């Protein structure tokens, strides 16, 4: 992997989260729109057999709704797979400092200078460029 691929990962990661939220919301709305309720009369199984109303709720699944749900679920699974690949790449970095920096860079969307400032006690005599080079070396190993 190269630094340009890491930057590309950084660009796509937030949009994956947004797309996932949008699809989950769309799925919830679709289910809510197709939920049906009814009330039936039931009674206890033992004596005295007193009747009482029972609410029943279900999901009306037509062919069109089923196709929409399947399509949404497939898209959600693809996004989760992409996120898992990114997480797997990050977790495969052996250097703890670099792994933390890459996680902050890709997932938290922080700039390298901000990450460097938060790591000042760990990178005492190093510069931001040294951190960038250290990340690049570790990324090449992947």
C-alpha cells in the first residue's frame, strides 16, 4: 500500500459511514411504511375463558418491498465489507504509534499535524515529516 492509497481510503471512509446511515434509515422507513396492525379477540387458555382484545403487528412483504429490502441489505453489506477492509488494514500495522496515527488520520479524519501535536511526548525530537515518513514505511509493508 502507498500513501496515496491511504489518502484515498481517508477520502472514502466518511462517505461510507454517511451512506450506511442513509441506507439504514431508508430500510427503517420502508419497514415502518409496510407495517400493518390488527386487533383480534382472544381468551385465556384456562377457566374462566374471558375474552379480551389482542393487538397483532406484522410486516406486509410484497414482492416489490422484498426486492427493495434485498437491494438495501446488499448495499449495506458491501459498505460494511469495505469498512471491515479498512479496519483490517489499520489493525495489521505492527507499530503501535503508526497504527494509532493511521486510525486518527483515516477514521477520525484528523490532519497529521494535529496527530503529531497529540503525540508530542512520544515523538520528542521528531517532526511531522518524520511521522509521515514513518507511516509511509509501515504502510509499504502492508
